[in-house]
C-alpha cells in the first residue's frame, strides 16, 4: 500500500490535468461568471467523481460496462447533454454582452446551475466510470480489501481534482476579469460551444 498510493496519485494527477469536458466547464464558468460559479461547477464535478468511486466500490460500474444497452444509453445521454451545453454556449455568443464584469458576485441560482452542470457533465460521461473501474484495481495491492481501498483511492483522486480546479478557477476568473470586452466573450462562448460539440461527437463514437 505504501508504494501503491503514490503511484496511483501520480497517475491520477496526469489524467486529471488532461483537458476534458469537466475542465472546460470549470474554465468557462470561471471566465464568464466569476470564481464562485467556477468553483460551484467544480464542486459538481467532484460530487460526480465521488459517486463514480462509490459505484466502483460496490461493483455498479462493472455492471454498467457489462451491459451494452445500459452503457450505450448513458453514452448517448452524455453526448446529448454535452451537445446541449455547446448549443447554449453558441446561442449566448449571439447575445449582446452585458455590462457586468466576469468577476461579479454570482447569485445562488447561478451557482446552483453551475453545480448541476458539473454533476451532469461528469455522471453522464461513461468514460468517467470506465476510468475508475479500469484504473483503480490496477493499484490495489494483493490481499487489500477492495471496497475500502477503492474508497481511499477515490478520496485521493477527488482531493487532487479539488486542488487542481481551485487553482484553475482562480487563474481563469482572473483572466476573465482582465479580458472583459464583448468580442472576447463572444469568441470564448463560440470556442467552448464548438469544443463541447466536439466532445459530444467523440463520446458518441467511444467504446469501453
């Protein structure tokens, strides 16, 4: 276990810092709405990761990947949700930019919406479940209890992600505060919208 924990932590960090839908969601929320909304989106993603980790510990992710109809349904729903986020971003890029800066104080409704988006983006992505199911067992030492060790590795992964998203949201919100022009906002929404649509297309073709 002494060797497995740092090995898993290092591998998880490499994967966590790779660009993906979750990271894009946190960056977009932080740059366009401010740090608090970015952190709310991050909290939603972390909640989804914890849910996948618990599901892996009790064996539900194995059931998901063993059932092609269930897996494909989740994959299609996830792709549809990412496409929805992309369409929303592209639509907002057509609207005139408001007078409020990116660093404005967000409302409770805005943070709740960002939190729900984070959960949806993560839990509707079957690749997240495959990540936990395929990666964690490789680092469980022989003879170690699978349930408690899976929860331990899940906690390590969530803590690493929390630190990464905290740094990312602070940097993105600071950049968004500096770049407040309407043209920048439109280009950012267009870029994130197209990227979300690209992630949706990739998820539709993904196979476990």
